[in-house]
């Protein structure tokens, strides 16, 4: 054992132990000089974690974690509160592309083409989901399954010959983990990678229309697949659900709530037990059933039950106490831990704002924004940019967009940005004044302020220009001063009233 890096003097207990076992005393001193977590306290008996590459560890747990997460998605309101918080704030009203070709007229044409493509009959090969709905599904599947697959389909019935076919990560042939001798590659959980771990192809199950595995597989080149999952380790090849750290806590919370609920139901039951001197014939109300495991009779307690007892029988009430007195605190604590594990505040998940003021609510929102923006950036880099590129190329190929020198200047014509969904202000007056000062002092721009609310600054200016133009036209026609409260000159008051009446008629 290595010598401690600093001098550790023996305490009284060390000296006593040293009389009997000098080795044990020395180990105690060395232990205090190192990581205390390397010890094995009695309460941590059995905690012997394994180590290895990401796939060695994840492959043994991936399927079970996904099944548990999907079960919580179907049955847990707590799990769905996390999903809802992400979907509302990451996707919101959708991502809006802004073409940046240097030609404003062409920019508007490109943006119109993309907006048309986003309709369900154009973007989805099944014709059932708009692009906004697809983005919502991406976030949901990322949180629960760990990721999602999209196969690029060039063709289809739409005006723009490009569509997306969505596939679940469970459609990958997870049993395929072996060397692919014919190509010198390796298949890891259905993902074919080269010696550097770069995905080259995906081996996907062929399913029947109702989802049953036919036993056949198809190999699809990686350039035709958009695989959306995040790598948390260099050796990771496939996804792991981000809900993994929350699964047990959410299940414990649901069990706790069910237990307290059952206890309260029992306390709310009114039961009448009738004890007779002479046994009654037939089956008494609330007939008992034999428990096959213990051999004891059991009876369900129901509100208003009337149970006849046989001579010698007695009733003893078992009243559980204490569970419901701190239910609110326990559920709140569990929710805080689950939310924090997902990078969110308790308030954003529980929608409980009873314990916050303006400052704490704003600070929590700012921290939540960082979490949402991180996922938004992931979607842009790995999904939205790729889709935008494919749509634009397909539109040019199909002559929907007429750009003669497109193939010579692809990079220039593919330039674009995304306006991401924004967030409403907590205190509009304070936020507006802060933005006004920031813009005037040069610390912010109109573009950044509009983007924070999910608006396009150019559209904002265009709309504002239309409003000002219309306002001036009204002022000139009716001599109205909107800035002075909308006063109307007396000589035009009658004409204004007549026009108003005509519009009503």
C-alpha cells in the first residue's frame, strides 16, 4: 500500500488497534488519507459497480431501461410532466428557418417552399404528421427511448420529392453485435461501424403492418439515415434513455402516492360487522376467498360493506397512521429530485408556483432555458439543418426553385439560421424596459430580442411598417391623431360616423 501523501497522526483508537494489529491500524490511517468513498460501509454492502466501455455496460441494460421508461410514459403523470415541460419549451410553436442567400426575394421564395413542405402530406411518408408534430415526437422519443431514427425517402407524392420515414430505435437489430467480415467492419447493436466507431450503416428489422418482426433485416447506408441520440462517452455507439436516472425515483413516488391513497380509502370506508349466536346459512355478504399462497381467508373491504360473523369471530381494526401527514412534503421532495436530475426546476415540472417570488422564478426560468436551449441546439445541428439541406436540394432538383447556379454555389444558397421558440416574460414591464436599455446601449440587437421571444425580427419590422403605413392613411383620411388619443376633427366627425355605420351594415 502506498504511503499517504501527508502526515496522518494516529488517534487514540489507532494506537489501541495497533497493539493488536499494526497492519489494521496502518490501513486505517492510509484510508483517511485517500478517497473515503473507496470504503465499504455496512449500509453500502453489495455496492460493487462494474466498469467497461459504454457499449459493454449499456448493451446489458438498454432494452430494460427503455421498457421501463415506456411504461412510465403510458402510466405516470410525473413522467409525463417532465416530457410536457420539454416539448412545450423546446419545440413550442415550432422552428422557423430564415434563408440567408444575400437575395431577399430568393430568401422569401426558399422560406415559402420550406413552409409548404412542412405540411403533413409533403414531409411525412405516412401523410399523418406535420413537421411540427414530427419535432414534438423527436423530443418525446429522445427522452423516453433515448433517440429516434429517420430514413430519408427521395420521391413520394409531394411536390417536393423528399419525405421522412420515422423508425423507433427498438427497430434496430440489437442482437447483431459481431464482426462483419465481408466489409471488415463491426456491427454493434445493429449499427455497423468502422475501426474508428463511425456509423456506416444501420441494420433495421422488417416489420409487418401491425408491428410484428418478420425475422428479416435490411441494411441501410448511414447517409440515408438521420440517427438522433446523444453520445455521452467516446465509446458509445447507441442510445440510452435520459430517463434512466429518474426511473426508480418516479416509480417510488407513484408507489408512495398509491399507498397513501389506499390508506385514505380504507379510512373512508364505513363497515358494519354483525355477530350472531346462531350460524347463518348460505354465503354471507362479502364472501371470503382463500389466498393460494398463505392459505388464509381474505376479504376485500369496500365502502358500506355489511359482513356477518360466525360465533367466536371477532373484529380487530388495524388503522395505519402517519403515512399521510407528510405526503405533500415527500411528493414535493421526490419531484424536486426527479426534476433536478433532468436539469429542470421543480416549478417547471410540477407547475407549482406557490413557493416562488419574482426573483426566484426568473432565476429558475433562466436555468431551465439553458437546458432547453441545449436540446434545441442538438436538434438544429443533427436534424433541422440536415432536413433543410435535403428539402432545398430536392426543390431545386424538381424545378420548384429556379436557381441556375445552385450546384456551383451550394454553400452560399444553403446558408440559413433558425428562429427558435421563445419564452414569455415573467414581468413584461421590467423585461421590456431592460430590452429597451440593452438595445439603446448596444448590448443587444433587435434580432436578439425578437429571437428570445421566438419572433423573426425582419417579419416584425415588416409588420410594424404595414401598421404605421395604415395608421398614416387613417390619420390623413379622418384627421385622427392616434398619438394624441385618437381625437377626430369636428368637420370630419360626421363623415367618420357615416363610414363606420356603412362598415357595420
